[in-house]
C-alpha cells in the first residue's frame, strides 16, 4: 500500500460557507508539502452558493444532495490522490499537516488516521474538552470528523466509503475500520476547529447534547432519529 510520494486529495463538504471558503483554500495552498494537494469542494447547496465564490481555478468543485456523507463520497469519487483527507470548513490544519499525513501513510500498518483536536478559542474550559477528546480517541480508536480524518483511497473504495446516514457517518466508518482489524494513526498535533457551535448553543448544552448523541448511537439509536437533535 505504500506510496512514497502520495498526492493528498483534501475533500471539503460545505454548506453556506461562502464567507470563509477562499481564506480556507489560501491556507491549504500554503501548507508545507513535497507535492501540492488536490483540493475538492463539494457543495450541499443545489444553487452552489459556496463554490460559486471560489476564486482559485485549480480547485475541483461539485454539487451533491445535502448531507456530509453524500458530499464526502462524491468528493472521494472525483479524487485522483492516493490519500483522502476529509476536512470540515471550520477546521484549520497545522502548517505541517500534509507532511505528517504522508509520514503516517508511508507506514503500511495503517489504513488511515486523524489528528488531535484543538478548539480555536482562548477560553480555558475548552482545554478540558481537548484533553477529553485526546483520551477518548486513543481509548476507542474512533476519531470524529472534526479531527480531519484521512484514509488511503484504495482502502476507502474497498470498504464502500461513508455510509450515507444523516449523522455519525464518521463514527460509523471508524468503527467499521476497527471491526475489520485495521489500524489508524493518531497524529499528536492539533487541528483547530471553530468554537462557533459551542458559542451559539451554549457550552454546557452543546457538550451534554453531543455526549447524549454519542451514547444513544452506541446503544443502537438510528441516526435518522438522532439528527433532529443536531442542527448541521
């Protein structure tokens, strides 16, 4: 499975992100790497409200039926890179992210991986959140989507990609990988995700709601029922 000069395809599922998409793409272009990444943006807006504002002509764009799993699967089908990196529009990669992903994927033992999580705020309570996520990720080997999941494209295609469910698609695919006995690599460096959801919904409510959703899903609740408690 080793490719010592992999092209990494960065796949961004977006919805109503016109205000930040060009800044994000500029940041991605500035990441350190031996090979320029392929950037694919898949818009869940049928009018293409986000992709119509993209100024970088080198970005691959498409429109999919709204739903993060559908959008990411479409992006993966368009990708020519040997490694797929799925990135939320409100998450920033560290400057050496692509170098670290390449180093992880140079090791045949791993099918994919993810980063540790950081929250883009000075509020100290989020440092507790970061420590909890780091502990949970290492204990369960199930990182979440806001940790910038990456996976070999051939492997992703082989296992059928993301299950097209309205919620928990990241947890579902990581559990499937673990059940197959395959390994993921946790990069001990943080991606930085926006605190906007916590700030909009309230830190306590958002945290407890997320825990309740995770527990309910673990106990067998259908994502179609859980999604009504989570506004995308």
